[in-house]
C-alpha cells in the first residue's frame, strides 16, 4: 500500500541516519481450516503468500536499500501481535507503520492505534 511504502521510506531514512539495520515485516493472511460453528474455535493454517516472495525480490533489487542492512521477515496472524513479536525478538528500537485509511480502519480500528496501545516500544505512524 502507499502508506506502507511511505513508512518504509521513513524507516530507511531512520536506519541510515542512525547506522542501524532494518527489519521489514510482511504479515500474511491466515485462513481457518474449518468453518466455525460456535462450538470449537477455528484452527488456522498459514497459507503460502507469494506476495512475500515478490516483495523480497523487489526489495533485493531496490537501490534505496543498498546502503542499509535489512532482512525480510514473514509472519502469519494478527498484524499488531506479529509486529510487536518481531520487534521484541529482534529488540527493535521502534516500530514504523503507515496509517490506515478508509472504512476498514474505521470499523476494526487502525493497526497504528492498536499498536500504540499495546506495544512495548515506540510506534511511529507515517501518514
């Protein structure tokens, strides 16, 4: 998304100025293996998301990442939970996200807003 691209550009600038590395996270969809009938909670499976592979190839060829050490991490599940988990695992200084626009953000709450409430590290929201 455009907001994700802006967040990445900001994070690259931060990493470059501070001489740090960058952890780029792609949270893939998880789909239920069964229909939830109300009796049993659904079991989720990670579905291979080819967008991560394409993203990795695009990033590997991107000149704007040439001077910043980076890795791409793929996760499946709730975006907020996974971003915070990756931040914890890699001891990230901050989490940089793009702002959510549109009806989805209004109905379910924005990722940035949910992260700001629960994250154990600074959350930087890029419009």
